[in-house]
């Protein structure tokens, strides 16, 4: 997956949270136990990832690098 965006007209309705949770679930079901993503600093996406429990682990190409562990029984 390259990007996940929600149109501004639909912001703050839980759509991004649901899409992110679904993507994480698909990756977990495919056998992944750790996943990564990047986003620009100061975006709604950064706030979403932090609230969803993603850990900021550094920067890559001027973007924030986040990691999420997907332990058994959760997504």
C-alpha cells in the first residue's frame, strides 16, 4: 500500500481509523508481526498513527518513520 487518505469533507468521522485498522488486520492475517510506514511531520496522519499506537522510530527521507508490532490476537 502506498497511501491511505480520507477527503477533508469526511475527516473526523472515524473513517481513517477504520481503514488503518483494516489494513493492519490484513497484514497481520498475512503473517506480518511488525509493520512500518512513513508520513510527513505535522499532518493529520501523524496524529492518527500516534493515537493508534504506532511508535515513532526515526526519520527517513525527511518523513517520520513509524513502527507497529502486531502481536497475536490483536491488530
